[in-house]
């Protein structure tokens, strides 16, 4: 039987999105960070954001509706390490690489074409995106070439486990750094709202940045709150 979650004010964001991934668009709209700050409880989130206490009831009702729908996917918390790694690679690593490679040329294009409209903002957006792309490329390489192969080993020695834990600590710090760049991109784009001078290319850039950021949030949450947490003790 598939495990379900009892959502209370003590439920963490990481637990929430693990069992209820369909809630992520709502959290994104409210600008609630559930990836790098996935250990926060709903009580803390409500206090920090000034949300009405009815937000908890809203989530509980939405989750019950979600559970009532016919679904075929297995919650990520019930996947083995191997299954979860395969999911992360296919659902997140592959499409995110495609997105940031498409954006690489487009972000540079709007910098040159629209430079005179808003040079400070466009230069900073170009800088933040370029740094994020570099961080992600290196981060993915460490996961794919070091961490994931180590996690796939069936019988792990104490030395293997120590190596894994040390690498996870490093990768979690990188998640935090990427999260800061993402927040800067959100602010620079005014939550992905195209400016008045936006041409079709600018609108495409903002839409693709939005798509990339939303996917990264869910991607990081799966790693921090599920896969990595299995090796935190």
C-alpha cells in the first residue's frame, strides 16, 4: 500500500513536496522555498510569510483531493536509491541541460539587442544565469561521475559511507549557492514578468527561465529531502 502523509503544522516543506508534488505550483506562486529550505515546518512558513492560518487547511484539503485521484506514479520516498537516481537523471538532469543550453544563447542575445533598454538589469541577469549554468554543470558532473555511482554500490563499506556523506555535504552547500542565484534571477525578472519593451525573444527567455527554475526547485527538493537525507545519520 502506498504511504500517505498526515499534514500538520509540524510537517516540513520537504515532506510535503515528497508526498504531494502537485502542490509545488502553489508554493512557487507564493515564492516559498521548499528546496534549500525544505526543513522548515508549515507552522514556521506561515509565520515567516504572514500567510493566513487557513493555508494549512487549504493544503490538507488539496492533498485529500490529490489522494482521491487515480494515479500511477509511486511517491519518490518509496523508490530505491537506484530508481530515484534514474528518475532524477531522466526527469531533471536531461531536460534541465536542454533548457540551460537553449537559454545560454538567448540570454546573450537579449543582452545585446536590448542593452540600451535596461543595461544594469540585463547585465546582472546575464551574470547570474551564466554563474548558475556553470554551477549546475559542475554540480551535475559530481553527481553523475562520483555520487550516483557510489550510491549504486549494493554493499557499502564504512569508508564508502563516509565518502558519500562528505560529498553530500558539499553538494548540499552547492544547492544553497544555486538557490541564491535562482532567487536573484527571480528578483531581476520580477518573478518572470516580461518588461514593457519585451520582444518575442525576451518573452521566450523569461518563460524558459521560469520553467528551469520550477524544475530545479523540485529537483533539489527530491535530493535534499529524500535521497540525501537517507545518508544524513
